């Protein structure tokens, strides 16, 4: 996921083929017909019927796009041109989100490297597999994905606007095939494409000045450029491998997930109090991280220069694991850092010193000593710890003050600042900065299914952060089984999305969709207020006498 660092175990993702399926854009007439704002808010924007849902066990798998016969709407491979000049599309290559290892050649889509380290058993009568099983994906997208609220979230209105029509989507298919620069005039067209290809992953990009499918017609022009995108943050637990002792690489547990909890608390307060953002949605990545989507209108319109400034604001832990001291902040502390220390100090004691015990081993304790400014204090502590092996990190942290007090010659101000820096180095959020800085950077969509773990990328309830369990979120196989157990019905002709919504209401994904729906409603209320105020100002401006 991070671009600044990579662990030796990670492999580069396989070469991806950029494909552009042709599709005739059709626009639905969705006038409000005299409906109220609440009616519009709950309007079903996709009136074209979806394919009927067939029980997964009875579905015939469609051939992959690479083997499909040539048709009018079949994907067309874009050949790489040999000209030396830079093409517009080249400027955006590689701007996709975290290179999660479910798409690496090492994993090979085998669903063996799960968070728990075990492959879930198959249910009787149910196809085996996780997030890459096409039968399960078909059932998930047709019965459980919150399409209507998803559309309203990205469109900022119940009826289609350029915010949706000019939005880039990226569909990741099995076999390393990726559809880049996809766009859809209506929700129904997006849903049809998803039903057709059953992507293992969907990524969301920026809103452009024009339809991303038409980008090649603007190759030598500045007319095609990104104009808006949510301000995003990406946190990955692999960036904490030098401070967590319970897990490493793609593995996680409840102990090390506390680092994500700390990060969300610190960033959440700062985004609201320091920047004034109100509509921030945190989403579980499906394996080992979390993504933030700041959806306020003023955040979506930020240019890359301002995004970089915000990213730098949160860049406190710098450098790699072997660069020595990674936190060097000015004094007096910035109010944001002082506030963050207040949030993090209790987590440092319980979730780092007690739960991770990072300095029990001699080599790790040596790192702690190197972060202390007084050489004589380092020597005295090292002698004490060598004479008393096996001391816990909690005890060693207390030894710093007791030994310094005994010596009497240690500068207490320098020592206090050094200890503050240590707390920040072990607890402060570690971000993939490129995700924040670049408007063209794609990020994994909420509510998609992680191909390796089968877990759904659900929103995180920030009002109950301590209660969120990444190992307990719904899985695609479990959800489909829940529908079967509850007596799920096949969609009938004439059923609208509200009727299909009864399916997800029978499952454990319901509280997450309810949370998402509430978030979207709040965002749309702000958008309606913005439109109302803008209209009033325009009307007042036209009353010149």
C-alpha cells in the first residue's frame, strides 16, 4: 500500500492491461415530477431492471474477458504507442491506490493468505472461495451492494450530475486485467458493467472536466483534467512493523489494530477542529488498514498543492525503519501535536508498552536507548538492563526517569522532549502520503470485497472505534449464507431496489449500510443547502436598479 516504503516480502503487482470496453451512453430522464426533497433523497435512480438473481450454486460462470469472442461491446486492448512524446493518459498511469497483495503474483488469487491465516470451510451446497468467487460476487453485487446510496454519495444529488458522469472508475478483474478510465452516465450503466464483469475490486478516481472515456480526444489539450475528488487518507499496518510485535506483513490482530484506532482518533479530531471538515467517512480496507474519505465540498475542490500541504501537516513520523530517530518536531509544540499527545499518551501505556512490549528484547531496547539525548543516561540504563534481563517495556520506560533522577545531571527539559518524541514515533498516524497529495490517485471503493480475505470494506463507526473488530466484519460467503438461512428470495420482475433492500436487511451488513445511508443523507443535506444559498445569491445579484 505505501509508496514511500516497501517490505522485502512484497512483490510488485503483475503488469496490468488497460482495457476500455465500449458502451453506448444512455441517459435516464429523472425529473423530480414535483417530489419533495425527502422524496428525491429516497428516489430510486436506476429504473432499468437488473438481471434476475440466480442462486449462486446454479450460476454458470461467464468466460473471462480475454477469452470472450469479439463483439461490438467487447473490451479492446489499448496498444502502447512507440512515439517518444508523452501522452495524456501516461500522466495518470500508476495512480491507482494501495498495491494490496491480493493482486500480487505471489498471492495469485488463491485466498490462502487470510487475516486469520486459515481458509474458511465451505458451506454445504455453497461454492467454496472468498472474495474472488464469481458466484458469490454475483450474489453480493445484486443483493447486498448499496447501489442507490453509493450513487448519491458520489453524485452529491439524487439525480445524475457531472459529479457522477465524469467520475473515473477502475474495475479490477481476475487475471490481472484492469479497466481504467471508466465512466457512466447513470447508476444503471455502472451496475450493468459490474454485473457483466464481476470485478474483484472497484477503485474510485477523480471527477474530470469531461467524460474519462473521451480522454483521447483531448490528448493535445488542457480541456481534460481532474477537477475534484474527495480528500483521502490511507493507513496500513505494514507501516507499523517496526513497532508492533504481535504481527507483521499482512497479518493483523486486535492488538495491532489499536494503531489504526489511534490514527483515526488523531486525524478525526484534527480534520474537524483544524480544518473544519464535517463529512469524514472511515472505511476498513478489508485486510490490514483503513481509508478516510473527506467528502466536504471544500475538500473535494482542493488542488494538489493544497492537498500536499495538508499531507505535510500530518507528516510527523518520517524516514524508514533504519533511519534512526524518526520524529523531530519544533518546540514549543504545535497545538495539533500537543492535543495529539493528550490523545495518545494513554494508548502508549496500554496499547504499546503493555500490549506490544516493544523493548523487552535487547536489540529493540537498543533502539530506545538511541532515542535518548544524554549519553551517560544511555550507558547507565544499558548496564541496569543487562544486569536485570527480561525487564518489561513498562518497567524500562519507568527506569528512564528513575535513573535520570538518581544521576542528577540529566537535562530534564531535553529528556521530557525526547520522551514526547518517542510517544509520537510509536503512536502517531503513519500515512501513505501520495494518496492524500494527488487528486488523480485512485482508492479502493467502500463496500467492495477483499479478494484474499472475503471481507467487505465496510464503514467504521467512529462513535464506537474501540468496539470495531476487523476480524469480525461480514464476509461475502457468510452474507450469502445468511440470506439462504433467512429464506432469501429471487428477484422478481417489477421489484425495485427497496424490495431488494430486504435482502441485506436480513444480514449482518445491515448496520454498516444503515451507517452509510445516514452519512450520505447528511452530505446531501449540506449539498442542498449550498444550492439554495447559491441560488438566493444569484437572484439577489440580479436585482440591480
